[in-house]
């Protein structure tokens, strides 16, 4: 059963700091996370060791507030994808900033969310694992306030779900499902045609263990995606919801709303535009956006594809991550190496970007300057390869701040992440559960 969120989050502060957590000060071992946070150490002079990943306190807040405002302005409910951070502290902050609930992808992630009191979960996947379904059934039976919705995208999936739920005795409270419309031939999951969607909906209607509550999909998988193709697919999704409603598929007397859901981090402006077109249906419509990468944003892929580039009047997300590394080798004027690599930095979409060099001075304190003339050309397990031009003033011992691409594979390399204010004061630590 889900836990009280306040108590569970408070227990995170009671966890002891030790060698599990990369980059934290060695002399903090034995302190609780809360005690270490209360010391408000400097990220640069407080004993942190490199490499160390940090989040900007100000930019986190900015991004949370911006998406809260965006969703409200466009009449959207928001269930940000929690797989990005797998950080219950951030889940709670997202909910505090207006999120309807949290989107997740696999059973483990749902268990983490429930352990920290999340009461509304949208599972953007078809769930056919019997053990997971038995656990979900038990959660639903034990907690009448727990709302859980997941995809179905096949008749076979419906059969497997019904078999597991029936065996678990989950008759009193059916599991809510949405038919997933695939984004096209060759795309990822989802039903390919409207006729097949109807067949899946018929299968759901034939079993008492499931309740059809809407339709959903992921426009980010539209082949050769561009604004026209993405909007065309979103209109198919809206039309599917209207057709299902006209056919009486949402006539269950216990149903209070119809779910229509889409929205990754690259096309949520198209989702907002098309969801305005949803016609009046027999019940109120929960227009559920699921974008997740916004919480930290990035300095690579998502900076390039964010819809705010197309609608700058709506604001702009700010990259909140910086990976601080140290120069450990300067074998030639054209080359240098820092002590962070694949184990520390996301590299699946883009290589890190050199942003700022920090050098501690003997008398004047730290001098910080742009990372001009420095390029990351490759990553080994524990080293980044740097190419340097004559402009690069770089010495062994300097700290180099790197910008990262792809939040999802940045968070998952760090279990405890310092949150630092602009002057380097660490005010919080974010715990992840991957």
C-alpha cells in the first residue's frame, strides 16, 4: 500500500552518507543526508570530490514553475514522466506544482512511487506481468484513493491481464486501461489501425477485471516527425476518443471522465494545439500531458527540440545539470583529460559540452571563466577526452564544468545529487531510485 509521502521523504533525510554516493565529501561519512544539507557546504570548497554532478536550485524551480504555468494556460492536466529522474523528492515537487500524478514505465518504478505516497500513476506501457498485476490489484484493493491507469495495445494483452487479475481475485475494483494508438507503421508500441483499436476495446469490455477509460499514445514516435505529421497523428487520437464515445464504449456508470493522453518533451506544443480541438464528449475529458525531461532540461538534445524554441513567447526551460570534473592530465597543448567518463556522464545522444573552467587562486580565490577552446571528443569509462585550441587556458587541477545531453541517462548514473545555489552553496540532496 502507498506510504504517506511526507514521512517517506523525511526518512530520506535520515539516510547515512557513505561511500555509495559519488562525489560527496569523504569527511561527511556517517552524517545523515539531512545533517549534511544543514551544513550548507560549498560545492567547490566544502570537500566534494570530482567528478560530482550538481543540479541548479534556481533552474529546477524555474522549470517546475514554467511547466505548471504552461499546462494551466492550455487547459492540460499534467503527469510528468517519472522515469526521467526516478527521484521521489522531484515527484513531490512536480505534484506541488500542479501535476495530476506521475507517469511511469515499468512495475519497479510504480513500486518506488507508491513507497513515497504517489496516489495517481499513469503507466505508459501494457502491463502483462502476473506478479506485477497481483501487486497492483492488492494496492487498488487496499487504497481506495489510489488511481492507476495503464495502456492496452493487444487482445492478447487483455487476455493475460484478465487472467492474472482474476486469479488475484481483483473483482471489486477493475483496473483502468486506455487503448494505445501506435504512432504509425514502424513506430514503437501501440495498436496500428482504428479497427484493431476497436477489437482491443471490445476485448476489454468483455472482461470484468478491466475498465476502458480512454485512449493514449506517444507522438514522439511518429515516423519522420514534423509539425504536420505529428498533428495529423494527434487528430487521429482525438478522433478515436470521439468514435469510442459515440459507440458507447465509455458508458460505464462508474466512469467520471474520459482520458485522452499524449505528450513527450519534443512536441507538447502540438499536443496543446490539437487537444483544444477535442469535441464535447459524454463525460468530461482529462487531457493528460506526460512530458518529463523538462524538470532538469539539458544542454544538448532537449535544448534543440524543446517546443519553447517554436513558441518563445511562452518562456524557456533552463538546463539545470552541470557535471564538475577535474583536469588530471595535459599531455600536449592540443589535448587534455578530465576524470569523468561513461560511468558519470550521459553519452547516448550527445557528448558533454565544456562550459566553464574554475581555477583556485593562491590569493584571489577562485577564478571562473568560459570553457573557450575546449571540446569533448570522446569518453572512456572514467575519462573524457578533450581537444584544446591555443585559446584554452587549461592546467592540471582545474575544475571543468560540463553540460550534459539527455536527462534520463544523466540522473540514472547518480544516486545522491547535490542541489546548489548560484554561489555554490549546497542546500539539498536528491535521491534517485534506478
